[in-house]
C-alpha cells in the first residue's frame, strides 16, 4: 500500500524574494507555475509576483514523482531546501564485507556524479545545506556485491532535517545488499533537481521510502552483432537502466553476421569474425562495461547464441576443412535455412566443437563474474540443415545431442550448472522436460511469443520478452520485408502489458525488452530504447494495476527529463507545450 503526504506548503516562501530581486524586466522568465488542485498551472511572470519554475512545481505539487514507483509506503515532503553536490557526505555504519563497502563508496561517487551533471549556471546561494548520508547494511546480509538471483534488492530510507535544524539534512539508508543501497541512492537522487530560476540544486526537506521489486529479473537485451555500437553507447544505455532499476544487461554479443568480442582463448573469432578492427570489443572493453554495470547494480549476461548463428570465422578454428565445424553457411536460398543470412550452424557430432564451447563458456563466466545465470542461445536452429547433412528423418535427436553436450561443457566450465540456464523459446522447447531431466530444474526459457502459453505450465522457469509488447523494434520494418509491421510497441503498450494477470505463469522470473539492430545505428540507439524501456522497468519493479493514465504520462515525462540530464537522447513523449501543461493535453 502506498501512503502519500499531500500537505501543500509553497516552496516559493523559501526563495521568492531572492528570485524576484535577481531578475530585471529584460531577464524575467516568461512563465511562473502555481500548484492548483495538485496540478501545475502556468501564469505570466511579473516582477511583483511569485516566481516558481516548472521543475520545482512538478517536484513539489505532484503526489508522486519517483520512477519506478515504490512498492511500499512512501512519504514525500512538499518543501525543499538548496543543496550542492559536493556537500553530500557518506558514512557507512555497518557492512557485511569489505568488498561491499568499496562498492557502496563507488556507487556514492556515481550518485554525486549524477548531481554534478544537473548542476549548471550555478549562482552563489547563501543557504546551501549539507547532507549527511548514513548507510547501514545488515552484517548478516549478502557479502558478495554482485547481483545474484537470490539477492535481496529491497531498501528503505528516511530523509529529515539533522538534529532538529534545517541547516543540514540527514539520510538514513538500510538494506541487506549492495544492490539495495544502490537502488536507494537512485531514489534519493530523484528527490533532487536543478531549479533554473534559482540556479541551484534543490532537495525535498523530508521523505521516507520503503521499497522492493516485484520481479527479480528485469532486463534489456541489446544485439551488437548485426551492427556495432561504441562502448560509450553501451555505457549510456547502462546509465539509463540504472536510472529506473533495470538489473540485467543481456548482451546478445555475437551472431552469424559478426563476432565482435575479443576472447583470449579464441582470438581468431574476433580477428576474422568482426566487421573490422574498429568494430571489436576488446577484453578491456568488456571489463569496462562489466565494472560499470556492476557498480550500478546490473549484471551483464553475455550471450553467444549457439548452435546456430555462427559465421565463417568459426570454420578457422578447425585444424583442417575435414573437421567440418560449420554447416550450411552459404546454402541458398538462405530463407530456407535461417531468418537472416548467413546461415551457419555448428556440427553437433564434432568433438572439437565441444572443446571450443567449453573454452568459450569458461572465459565468458570469468570475464562477467556471472555464474548463477547463463544464456546458451538456441535461437533459430535449422533442423533442415542437420537433416540434409546427416541424412536423418529426426534431426531433433541431433539437437538433443548438441544441447546435452553443451550443458555438460557448461557444467565443467562453471564447476556446476548455473542456477538459471536460459534458452530462447523454440519448437525444440517441448523436448526439454522429457529429454533433459537431469538438468531440468536449472533450465529456463526466454519466451518471445505470447501464444506459447503451453510452455508456461511446463514447470520451466520463464523470462518474458513478448515480441508484440516488449520488442522495441516492433513497428520498424525488417530489411528483408517488402511491407513493414504497423504494430508499433508504444510506451503505453509496453507499460500496460501484464500477461500474468490473464493466465497464471508458474516460475516467472521476470521480463526483458529486446533491441535487434539490423536497421539500427548508434545515432538512433537512445531514441529507440528510451523512454519505452523505462515503462517496462516500472511494470517489472512495481507492477501496479494501473493503465498509462495522464498522471503516469506526466511522471514518465519527468523521468524522461532525468534521462536527458544524464546525456541520453530520448524520444519525447509529447510536445513541449504538453510538458508545460500536462493535464491540459
């Protein structure tokens, strides 16, 4: 249950005199905003009247400004005080391990960096408050700072004047894990904003939040094989994810089109499989992305999709052509063997293939540090390819041969089978329960098709990424189609998709938005993802039984502004006029 403080105390009482006196008739802003019936209403600004910016009015007038909306009790003050990024100070009162303590320090520096990005055109302010941030993590809490499937991401905090004085503020954060503390920092940052009229950051004077996610897996998948994206774009995407508490960056790193990741154990794959020297993620690039994500409470799930989706570079791993590592690479017409060319697929009866796979899996786990979740791919396997090569009438048996061997190699590489080992849902999924019984309790499906409801009752653990709601490409034409898909997945459709309310889905771990990139370049990445991925983030974190109403629209518009302040080039939700008059549109 959410509880709100709805007392309206005008912020103008703190700053009106200073603000009006600092403007002349030539520099006076055109508009001032007043809170009337919980709505910000613009009026013409005058030198003799009150002066309040739209941002400050939005933050103090609305009953809820946070995204995603917390799931527990919330109290927000309607008064604010001026603050400055360098006047926030951290004190860690308790922690379960030194590693967690160091991660908290790193996350606090990121928090201060978010505030610094908001600070611009700062004016001298006599009344800046200091803010002491106290963090207490249960000493019996999770000592591993990594995000794990069993990580308790809940947190709570209170914000109030320190020692009964308004000269300084105190934030008390409690959590059971590093992830919980990081989420608390994010929520606290959303109580702070830059007022362009005052030329200063302001912070709510008091607040309390009790919060925990509805689903433990909240993902965004990005394909970097069909087109390459600079590391800086990946880091910005992770910044956006952190802002709305998405916790899994599913990196669909390779495909038949290219193999852009450099691996020490298999250097030939990137050397001959990438588009060129400037389109390779070096091992240092990989570590940079992984470190960056971890400090923001995000795991990097690095997927190399097998046994299909392999290109010519894989053939070079064989000692000779006789090794026959890859089949069907140049088969024509390609439409009979794969969804997009080229159509390479691994040889399921090659011992060398499994030796390569074990090296690959071991290095992925070592690089990412993610050993409890693993994505094996299994997308778009061509049974026709194997049927023709092996002259068999039941190529499904060959899929079982490959999958069983690959699972055994994964178990060896990780010293145990990961707790959640994922496959893309496919026509082979029905064979998992009867034919992979020794591994069944560790296996899960990533389901793209809403119609695959029979999989929901099979007992397999499920990640939803329904194409007709959460594919952020839907509505953009595929390059090989003569006519495009007119069913664009708007943020409203993303937000309102709750399939678990129509049919009980057993063992539902969470959901994920997908971004396939055949027709996408780096210049369009931000606008393709945001703010629609933020809509998904609130659905998976809060899952309130609420449609995309006007208050939700206005609150997402406010979060869209936060994303822009962090350097993300988002798509507008509506015209700027509607941002200034949200309840008129």
